[in-house]
C-alpha cells in the first residue's frame, strides 16, 4: 500500500538490495531475520503454563479472605501437580490452599464421542496413554506435602456429592483442565458448575486440539458454556493478562453460584480522581 511502509520494511528492502541471488536472499531472510524475530517474539510474549499458577495464588493471597482449593483434572504422573504444590509452599499458602488431583492414573479412557477425536490423521488420542504411577506419586507427595488429595478413578465417579459440598468451605480459585477429551471436560463441568465462584480461573491445557475448533475437545466445552448449553447464567471470559498470547486462561462468571469469594478490603470512600493537570502525565 502506497506510503504505508514502516521502518522495518525499509530496512528489509535495504538489506535485500545488497544480497546478490534469490536463493541467498531467501536463506538469509529465513535463517537470520525471521528466525531472530520469532525468537524475540516467543521469548518475550509467549505463554508459559506455570506463570499463571503463581499469579493466581498471589492474587488470592493478597486480596481475599478464607481457604481455597486448586483442582487439576488430568494428573498423569504429576508433572504439573507437584509444581502447584511447590508454588503454594513458596508463596506461604499451605495453610489456606488444598490441591486436588483427579485421574484414572491408568491413562486416557476409551474414546466415547466423535467430539473427542482428532480431525487430522496421526493426531488422535490413544486409550491408555499418559499412564501415571499412582502409588509413586502418592508416596512422593506424602513425603513432602500435606495439603493435597489424589482422587483415583473417572471424573464422573470421583466428583462425589461429598467432595462437591466440601468446595463450599474451600471454593476453587484455579481449575486446571488437562484431560484432552471433550467428554471428560464435559463430565467435570456437568458436576462442578454450581460450585465455581465468579472470578475462579479456569485453565485449558489442550485448547489447541483440532486448531481450537468449537466442534471438538476442550474448546467445544468452552463454546457450549458460552452458548448456554451447560446452564443458564454462566460464562467463560478470556483473561488476556493471564493468557499472554494464548487463549488458554479464562475467568468463570456464575450468576447462580453456591458460594463466592470475600475481598479483604472493601472499597472505602469515593474513588473519584480529582483533576490535577491536563498533560498526558498522571
Ligand atoms: C495429558 S494427561 C495430563 C498431564 C498432566 N497434567 C501433566 O502435566 O503431566 C491427561 C490425563 O487425563 C486423564 N483423564 C482423561 N479423561 C479422564 C476421565 N474421564 N477421568 C479420569 N481421568 C481422565 C488421563 O488418565 C490422563 O492421565
């Protein structure tokens, strides 16, 4: 477009004009300029799934009273589960947060729905993969931590009424969905929705399955929640700050919640900003 080229475009033209052949121009562009730009972009702006765990715990430590839960659906060998336990310890919240891990520990169950399936050949989930070592994880966690529980079995069986009631005393602040299938994600939300307070952070590990299509996988559950297919008065709002450049992290909105969080500091006085000066400075 006439007159719209920026400085980067001009530099590229300059560099291109001094490189002799098309092959060399292409090689230098791909291996030098494009690779450097991608590296910079990825190292500065890319989502890393541990960051939000610390951010969420700090947010609730600083701003809210009470005790909480963190729930992980899909634990496998406990790679991310024990990182959560460490985050809670590091941030000195062991007396206020229990982490619950749910898994068969026998790997992925059978595919039950078309919506669990890959649309690209070779990308299918396979029954039995992600087989964990339940006893090993239990012993390891017991040797280091107290504030955890592992729930062995299918989600639809381990999300008992008794467990759900316990969430009224310790509402979840972070729910990790890392169970690959649409059907498993649905099984979780079918039971859990009334017990998730407004503001709870929900993380979806496999949101990019089938290019994040709304017809399959975890994204189908996100889409259905936001189109009233699970229940009325609920919504998943994308949290752009916690998500960085991804679409993995959401805040749950729930008009029919059974419990909610209590802020430490209620807004005191009138928060109006008094006029000071008209410059861009505050
Ligand atoms: C990708 S792995 C979890 C990885 C783990 N979070 C980690 O960071 O290493 C997915 C897990 O979900 C579990 N899973 C999937 N559907 C399930 C269901 N309906 N009930 C129980 N576990 C399920 C599988 O057993 C598997 O271990």
